[in-house]
């Protein structure tokens, strides 16, 4: 009986090594690699290469368009035949349209004064502007401070309204929708937030990504299809456009993008003015940035799921514009860009080290990603020397963006999670001169991020394997990327907030 069991468990080829577990595992791997792993990995590599080509073509296309726009593009006033507003002796201030400025807030102790002050300092006739502070704060102390700040500006003659509600339904979109119920006849509506700059290396990395997004993606969308995704900051809307599009909706965590897509489908045209600069605060702690990136990646994917059929069936816009919104705006930029960055460069490419039978062509492993990286970097020339750090940082963040993208597409788990991005304002400057108390004992797990550590370990193992058995010298990249994952996995990135 024992003999039969032993023979049944281990084939004849294993008999000589059944007492050596490591050799048995090696033989099992060699048995399944050829018939299963090699074809599967080749298929995945092919899919990743196709996605890389999609992203490459999109980046090159936008690069060509932006060059043509800069060289030959007509200025907005010529394209849309408008003139700047001028003072009129007879009409007086009525020549200026009524403007509504909405400032949604939630427990923003550090920046409420900066945001309100920026809105109240706008150069616009005081009788033609309404400023709404939509305060959803749950901290009574902060609510009192915000209300006092509004009263202070009101005493100076500013038309500012402090609005609160008894719930947080719909989060920011809910607050904006509620604020619209308390206004009269405004011709336009604007909403913005202010603040920060070179705080740490992490914010420099964000600057490189956002500069490309604004100076290239937004400009190209505005110049070619008169559409781009509204980011929620410093946008000017006609009330008619907002109402015709159906107003604010809280069905996703990207209510601003949702509104932009619906307005575009109604035939409204978008104009991006890159010459106007508005200050904005970037999240400077890793925790805040992770939450923000989850919302920014999950929300668009979920919006795509909800709107793709509506976009296809729409009859008010051209077929090319629908193709642009579905393929270019959503599929390539909001889905493929995240997925291919993580899956290809952090999972599949390292896996080919373990399965040398599968080769990735140099154009896919080196040339295409290099060109894409350079095209992304041109928006921030002052940070070109940080290019390698930016690549490693973006690859680590692609882990969370990919996870959030699938959560949005599948409408699972944290799909509607809304955690307000933490803003520090001048808090760190104020604390700089104060002697910090003794730091509390470090809590294991407080700054540990398990997913990053696991991926880092995987990349490190693949790097070691490549050193011993490889021939493509991928270990240089694998070790560097593994270190980046470990650094972020242990939480050593971004601003460390002093203990209060």
C-alpha cells in the first residue's frame, strides 16, 4: 500500500529526488513552465505591448498637436470671436456678468483663510460677484473660525455667504448642488482653491505629472475637440451649461469630470487658457497623496462604466468627438496608462527574467517607455534632472492607481470612498520655530504599506535571479525599482508632520 501511494504521488522522473524538496520544486517548475507558463506569459507580454503602443501613439499625437498649436494655433479671441470686457460709462458695472464663486470646505483649518482670502481678492466689481463658502466641517471650532472669517470679509463690503447643511450627502458634489439653490440669476459660476509649491521631493514629482496634464493634455483637448476633463479648480462655467448638463451629481467621486463630460455631450465647448495661473496646494504627505490618487483613478474608471453607453448613443456631438472622449480621454489616459505602467514594468517584465524563453523586444522594453517618459517630462524642464526619480515614483504609485482603476470598473469595495485631501498650508512654517516634543514610540504598521513591500520583494528576487542567470541586465532597473518600493513601503517619502 505504501509503495502504491509513493508511486501515485511522485512520477518516475521524481523518484531520485523525492527527499530533496528544493529539487522537487525545480522539477515541478520545469514540467509546467513549457506547456503553461511560457504561452501564458507570451500572451500577457503581447497584450502589454499593444497597450504600450496605444499609450505611445497617444503621447506622440499630443506632442505633434501641441507643437502645431504653439506654432500656428489661433488665439482664443480669434477662434471664438470675443473681446475682453471693458468699462462702459453708460452701463457701468452691469457690463460685467454676475459671477458666483463656490468654495467647498471640510475641516480645513490650515487653509480656510488662504482660500477665502484668494476669492475675496479677485479683481471684479463687488456688486457683480457672490462668494459662497460651503462648509461641511464637522469640527465645531473650525466651523466657528470659518464663519468668523466670512463675517470679517463681509464687514469690508464683500458679498460673501456662509452656507452649511445638516448632512454630508454627496460630499463635495452635494455641497455644490445645495449651494446652487441659494443663488439668484448668475451668468457664470467659478470655483477654485489656492496655495503651495516646492515642499519636498514628492511634490516635485507631482508637479512633473500635473504640468504635462495641464500644458499638454488640457491644451490639446481644448484646441482639437473643444473638450477636456474639468479638474474642479479655477474653472469658469456658464450657469446655463451647468443646468443643461443636469447639474452636480454625486454618483462618482469625480463630480467635476462627470459634469464636464455631460456638458460636452450637450454640445458645449470648453476653452483652456494656459496663460492664467492659479495657485494650488499639492498633497505633501504620502497618506494624503495615496487617498487622492485612489479617488482620481477610481472615479474616472467608474464614470466610464456609467457613461460609455450614453456617450455612444449621443446624437448631439460628432463621431470623432465621441471617439476622442471614449478612446483617448477614458480608455488610454484613465485606464491603459495606469494598468500598463504597473502590470508591464512591475510584474510582467520582471517575470520574463524567471522565464527566459519569453523575450520582450527592445522597442517595447526600452525605446517606447523612454520616448513616453521624455514626452511627459518636457512640461517641467526645471526638473529634468529628477527624471529617474520620477519614473521610479510613478511606477510605485501605479500600483494604487491600477488597483483603484479596477475597483472603479468593477464598482467594488472602496468605489465611493471620499477622504478629503489633507492640506497643510502654512502649518509647517508655524511649527518650524517651535521645539518639538519627544516623539512617541514608533508603532509597527503605522507607516508600513504591505503591498509596496511585497512588490519590492518580488522585484528584488527577480533582480537577484537576473544577476545569477540573466543576460539582459534588467537587474539594474529591478534593483532601483525595488528600492523605490521599499522606501515608499516603509513610509519614508513626503513631508513628515512634526508632532503637535
